[in-house]
C-alpha cells in the first residue's frame, strides 16, 4: 500500500465546479442583502458614485477564526461597482485608507511577532493561542478632508465594516457595536456635500445606528452582512436593481444595546466571565421585544423591497393536528420583479403557563414575481410544535385555550388570520429533568395572564385525542455495528478501541490527505484496515489550504510561500522546513468557495436556495476527500455582542432549524460524506468560552437553545455533532451525560458520532475520562496523553468498557460509511 492518497486536483485551473459555485454564491449574497431604508434613492439611476468607509475596498467577506476561508479571490465593493460599470470619484480617500489599513495590519503583525518570537514547533499550539489573544480591530480610516470630497457627484456610499470571530465577544465601544466618531464625522460631512447618501453595513451582526437618525440625506441603508467571495458583485446587482432585495432580518435590531434583556450581564459586561445567567429565560430576541412592548428599530423578519406585495389567505385546512394555509401573494408594484416572504406566528393561550407573545411557526418565500404576477404559497405547521415545556412536571404540553395565528411579512406587520381552540390541556411528551440549577436566579416573567382578543374570523377546533403521547426509555446508547464493522471489531483489542476514540494529531502524516483539513480520525489503526477520515471547517465553506505540495514521504509543504493568513508564518525559520516547490512532490490545489456568512444565508429565508449551497459544498468535499464538514453551527443569537453570531443563523430557533436542515439536506444527499452539527449547546458567548457556565432553566434550554438541534437531528440525522466548549449549569457539555445521552440519544434519537470541540478537554477544562463516560465519542484533536488517560479511566472504573465499545462502534460505522474508506 502506498503511504498516502490524495483526491484534490494537481493543477490550479479554475474548474467548472468553482465557476458554477461562484455564480451560486453571488445569487445567495444578493438574496441575503437586507434593505433597511429606502427613500426612493435605490435602485440607483446613475453610475457615478463616491465610495468611502473601511469596507469600500477592504470589504469583509466573512468572519474570523475557524469560520474564515482561503479562496482564490473575492470581489470587494469597489471592484464589484467598477465591474458593473460605475465610476468612482473618491479615489484619493480610498488610497489613503489603503495605506492606513496596511499600516495597522503591519503594527499588529509586529506586535504578534514580538509576542511569539521564542516559540518553536514544540509549543506551536500555545503559540496559536497567543496569536488568537491579539484581537483584530478593523481599521476605520481617517476623517475625509475637503480635498477628498467628491466633485460633481450626487451620490455617496459609506461602508461601515466590523470584524468578529472566535474567542472574543464584540465590544460595546466605538468602532465595534457603536459608530466611531470618525465615521459619524465622515457621514455628516458627506451628507452636507452630496444630494444622497447610502449607508452600507458590512458586519456579521448589528450595530447601533442611533447617530444616523440626526443626519440628513441618508436615502438608503443596506445591511449586507458578510457576503462571501462575490459580495461586491452582489451589492452592485442590488444597487442597480438587477436584483430586487428580498432578504429579511433574522434578528431584532434594537434602538440601543440596552434594550436587549441580557445587555448588562452578557459576557464581560458585568465582569463575571465564569457564570452567564440566562435571566431572560425564553424571552430571547423578538419574543422579548414583543412580550414586553419594547419597540425595536427594525423588527425580526423585516426587510424592504423595490416593489410591493399583497397577500390573502385562500384556504385554511386543519388535518388532525396539522394546519395548512394557502396564501396568494401578488406583486402589486408596476416596475420591479421581486420575491416576498410570508411569515406565520402563533400566540399561545398564556393563562396558566406564561408564554411569549408570538413565535414563528412557519414561513414561505415566493419565486421571483413579475409586476402583477400572483403565486400561491402553502404554509404548514403541526400544533405539537407549539408546545411549551413545563419545568415543574418535566412535560411538553399544550395549554388549553385559544391559540391565535398571525400572518404577515415581518414579526410586527401581521394580522390575525385564525384561532385554534383546544378544550383541555394536552400532555405530549414526558422527559427526565436534566438540569439542576446550580445558580438559582429569578427568571424574567410577564407576571400577568395574557388578555383575550376580540375575534370573529375563522376558528378551528383541535381534537385533543389527535395527539400522540411520547414517553422515553432512558439508558446507555448502544449503536448497531454494520456487518463490515462487526468483522473489524472482532479483531480490535480494547486498546485499539481507545485509539479510535481519540482523534489524530494536528501534525501527523495521514493516509487520506487533504492539506489544511483541521482534524482527522486516528491513523493508529491503518495497519488493521481502518483508514483516517478528514474534517474541514466551517460554516462559510471548506476552509482548507489552497496551494501545497506533498512530498514522497507524505510531508505537507506550502507551495512557494506561507499564506498570509497562516499563523504558522510567525515561527522563526519556518520556511526551511515548511515551504516546497512543485518539484518537491505532488502539488495540491484546493480553491473552495467562500460562501456568504451563515447570517446572510439565513437572511435569504430561502431553504431551497440554501439546500443548493449544501449540494455545492458536498461536491467540493468529494473533490478534495473531505468526509466531514464541521458545520452548520446553530447556536442562538442570544445577544448581539457574541463574537460568533456571523456563523450562527438567528435569534429564532425555528428559523435556525429549518435553514440548517436545508444545508445538511444538500450535503448529506451525497452518500459517503456528512456534516458536524455544532456547538451542542449554549455556546452563546466567546469570552472565556472554555469555562463559562451557561446557567439556564430547563424550559429555556429546551424551548430556545435545544429546539433547532432537535429539529435538525430528527429531520436530517447529521452524521456527527460537536459538543461545545462551555459548561451548562456547571457541567462541561462534553462531560454532560444528561445532555449527550439522555437528551441527544434517548430523546432526540441521534444515531451518529459526538465529538468534542478542538482542545475542549484537558487540564482545567472538560475531563477526558468523563467525555467517554458521558457519551462524547471522539476527543479532538488527539495525542498520546489522552489515550493514556482513557486507559486509566477504564482501569479505575470511571469509564465503563461498554462506553468505549459504543463510541468505537459509532466511529467505525462513520468511517466505513465514507467514500474515502471505499476499498478498505
Ligand atoms: C471551533 C470549532 C471548529 C474547531 C476546528 C474550534 O475552535 O470552535 O467551531 O470547528 O475549532 O477548527
């Protein structure tokens, strides 16, 4: 047997797959841009503009950290506009900004270089941590001088950009959540100089727009998020009206940060990074704003179009516990085609069990409608999905009384369309209580029962007998080995099984090779017929190395130079042993697509489109031998300062579940590859992410933070799930039997592999032994000390042998379900 195998291309040409995916990335990005304000400025009538702001040229196409990408090239806003035929009259400011930007990055590089100058290959992992601890604050640029003002230009565009990523939460400071004085000065100055000003927000999450309220001439505001490789072209499509905006917000944008319920306690805000108390309970996002009558700046589900739509209900049909609504949607504008998203919200009785005022239960997006064109959408939902969780009885139930359904095109712009009556309380599902609240605190409460509405329209009576009661059997998870896996298991010793439960090392040589893959299963058993499989981050695409060469003995070298984005470059004299030329061995070229950030994907509200993204990612995985894509990440946007919100979908668990299920459906429609759903669970803050305890009531945990996981597991059965870094109510999730075994396996029916997040266990973090004893199958990435710890855990009885057998069986089932194991 040769000592390695490579699937990726040997030459650098742009493949037809890459070209096709660029087009899809452009379509997704255009469909993800939310038009927040438009006084008739857009679409633009002429193509001469003055372009300013940090993201004009240095457009941020995705967030930082493992969710970053390395792609062939990305189109910034300036280039996108030029390509679309615009002339740009602010070149002087743009080049001054470029100098400023280069200088700031050089300063950061020098600072890092100084901090890590004594690191070597021996302690390279610690070096990565030091590098990660130097946060990246995106340069703002300087004040626009009179000579930098545009001449003879009616329209100015100002791009506000913010970067965020793993390990750090965003800051409530100028230049981050708040606008910087220089930005406010510049926007003011432009507003006095030009006829119309367009503000572009190039950020993975919201910012405070209050200072803009007092600035005249702001004709339009667009939230472009982080649009991926084609972001600049997509924006040009929207500005020119080639595409009509159809995206909707996936989060509530408050007037000010203090309007969010967790504003004063989130992350570093109260100085306590050990405990994060989820005081607001179920009142997350619009559930809070609606229930407590706080008016947001822009509500959840909001987004403007260049055209207008009307909608009317054609029919409503109750079939058992399922309701389906047919809705006609018409483009009533005269000029532009466009798409509309219709949203259905439910309001629960809230008499005995308090509940949020509304929650999203269904939505549908139209195809592109020409002026005067009508289409029919069908919105369905099952009443059982409107159940609430009663902490005191550990029961999912529906309270008797009247449920109201609201239909509209945002969470605020809705009308009641029917009532559903339930004559008695219905118990739906009995579970074991899993969370004892180590830190007891009082949860937010409305305090009064919900008032009844006067309503004389359609009423549906739901028969309580139509629901099926679910009771779970709890116990250790026992996967069934496939025939092939049974044969292999017979030949493996308990030591071998332990080796399987520990991932491969980050700098090992592998049999199946994908340069830059962030993790692999063990190479220890290759002699016994078990190949390694490879994993790649992350939600914005496949984050692997673009140009490398593999030498005869399987060593991986960079081709010609160390990529700028690679931390590696900081080690002194790295070049000597890490750079090769095409002659050094087998060149490997991997140009993967940088998709729009996940928050953008969610803003499309178009699961069919995102399923296509999943299909495209699946094809890319197959083309480079990646078996697991470490995505999607479905944590909830609990607070806008979370550093990783760009990688997550929404504040709403239903929308999150539907969109994540779509991308998984795409990827897993191919046999032999799979996804890693992450980060299970309550990883909603980045500061001190390894040790912070998310203290949350069982009700909020189940109704908000686990809901999307449940939906995705039960509809798509992802091949793997990643436990998170943090603790939940005092216990690390990777060591949490209740969450990993009772909830995930026994209740949700998860049938794949659970792996840790990277280096989530070890000294001062989750314990290796408890990972195995609790139902976390695979510890990532691996080294020998972990294997020793597990063997020791077996000896001392902390780990039952059956747990190791179960994990090893799941891992082997996974490995032998992949394409790269074919032939073994
Ligand atoms: C991140 C994960 C990622 C892993 C591997 C961790 O730091 O939290 O999301 O998949 O690294 O890169």
